[in-house]
C-alpha cells in the first residue's frame, strides 16, 4: 500500500508528503521493520508518541499520530498523519480496506476455542479460496484492524477473524469494522466474568456478534449451549447449528477422543461422514464441528474439508503435546477459565494411561469476586478424578490445593518456584498437562520440564 492510498482510506492528507510504499503497520517501535507505518498508541502503561524518534531510526515510512503531540520537529519527518484518535483512525482505515478488497468474511467468538477454531477454519478455507486471517490472537479493537491492514494486500475471497471480548461494546466495534457475512458463536463460559456482574452479562456482551445483520447474514452457533441457543433463537438472519442435540443442523453423532487424536462422526443434510483430527478432547469436537459447518456453508467440498481437518496441527500453547517420550507433556498454558479447565481435566481423566497422571495448574485470571469459589470448585472436581498428583502455583490456585484431600498435592507461590521443584516430582512415564491463564507464564515450567526430559 502506498502512502497516498492510506491517505484515501482515512480521508486525510499527510504532512510533508513523499510517496512511499507502506510495507506494514506497527504499534511497537522495537519490532518495526523498515518501510512500515508507525502508529503511536497511548495506553495505561505507555505512550507510543515517546518512541517516534526510535521509529524513524528503524526506517518508518510514515506515521499516524495524535494532534496532541504536534510538538515534534515536523520537518525532520516525512508522511505525518495527524488525527484526533489514532486507534479509531486505524479502525476506519481497516473498515474501508475491507469494503474495497474483501468479498466475504467470517467472525468467530466465544469464551473458549476461538483461536483453534479460527486457525482450523483458515486452514480449510485457504486451500480452496483466496483467504487471509487475523494473526495469532489479534482479536480486539486494535488487533483486528492491524491484521486487516497487514494481511489484506490484494483482493481476497474470505477474511477469517476471531472476536475477543473483555468489556461490553468491544465486539460491537469489531462487527462494525468487518461486517462479517458468517458469524460463529462457540459458547459462553465465565471467562472475564470479573469484568461483569454475571454469566448473563457475559452472554449479552458476546451476543454483540449478532448486531447489524442483513437478511443474508449466516449465524453458526452451538445448539448444546443453552446460553448461546436462547439468545440466537431471538436473532434475525439465516441460522445453522452444530451439536449433539436432536435439532442440530450439523449433528455430532460420535466423538471418540484419544490421548493425541479424535475420531468424529457427523450427520448433515441427510448424510453421515467421519473424519480424524489431531485435536483432542470433547471441547475440540465442538470446535471442529463449528469449522466444518462453516466450510460447508461456504460451499467447500466435503472431501476437501476432511482432508484439511486431518492435516491440521494444534497450535503452540493451545492444547499440544510438546513431549511424548519418556513422559507425555501437554502444553495448554495460553489461557484458562473454569469451563475450559474442567474440559481438559475431564479429557485426560477419561483416557487410558499406564503411568501416573499429573495436573499442573496456575491461576485463572479475570474472575474478580468469583475467583475463590471457582478455584475451589476446580479443586473439588479434581479430587474426584483419577489424577495422581496435583501441582498448583499462584495466589488463587491455592484454593484448588486446599480442596484436594485424597491425592498427592503441591502448591507454589509462583511459576519460578514451581519450575525449580517440578523435575523432582515427576518421573518417567507420567502423563502431564500444564494449564493457566497467559499472565501466569506457564511456559517457564514447561521449559524446565523440556530441558530435562527431552534429553532423557
């Protein structure tokens, strides 16, 4: 994209304009690459305007800045765009770019499984349509427009996005940017419930995925999640459901989940079909169902869908075995909430394994006043499973530990202490999973285990 093209997207002229190619868009001067536009964003921790000089040294081609910071030496820079709010201007640019270059789009939301479902959907679509997708978990009001501007460099058939949510009104803004043609709603769990007063309020914030529909808008939803279904029942648009319930459009007839793969059987439109996936756990059967139904509605042939599902590999930190010998180590420490954690516990409690089973669990964050009871509930739940050893770390995970009565149980104040002790606790043949909210940095423990056991 040229500087002049960006100027048209935001309907502003650049100060000290010099035509340049904008090779990308960055909000972090440390990661900025030569030729990229630097967008100065002000947060609670930092103000990007303090790093304009650094961006220039790195070779920025252009700058998106606030009017309030016009005190810089203007003649020392080229291609300065001054606006009232850099984030809303970035959103405007992305929205206009979508109108110009994106034929159709898919948006995926839910309390858990968004990134896995988005990546699987993208994996299926990109082999059949010219497709782009949001990067990683760039799923908020800053990440979505950055992904669009960085990835949509030509006319495309589909853009696949995940919509995250930490507060009411966030998904509404994302819908306004992308205007998704297919909206996928996976579930409602008490993730981020600390920012809300109840699970119903979480549901209503997620329900913003249903806003601003046209008669052609397609809604794909979880038939078995009563919070989702009851809300979608009142919505307009064309609706298709997935689940085990008798009224599901894509019915999950069977979900046989093993230690490192699953076999799924579906029923759809009068026919049955089976496929294999490298994703494990009952929860991933629903994620796969959502992706498969979305692909079918986008008229991708079933054989192509089956082929792509079978070649999809779990993504880093989101439910993936990182060691299989001489121990089994499952890394799921990107994020955590009570329902997602229960699902992982249920899965590994149900699989057959000759060695010991070890659960390593850190705090579930953003639960607010509900945190203690929700952690205690996990402890009581774990105490009834066939896990042999429970290890927890963090402030609130001590409540999990306090509820464990009949198992070997360890609690540590932080991830560093846990990492220092972990290899003295586990032994060859153990099946281990590590799960915690991202802010707990479970990778510190994962790395320490791998350091020892990958050389064994």
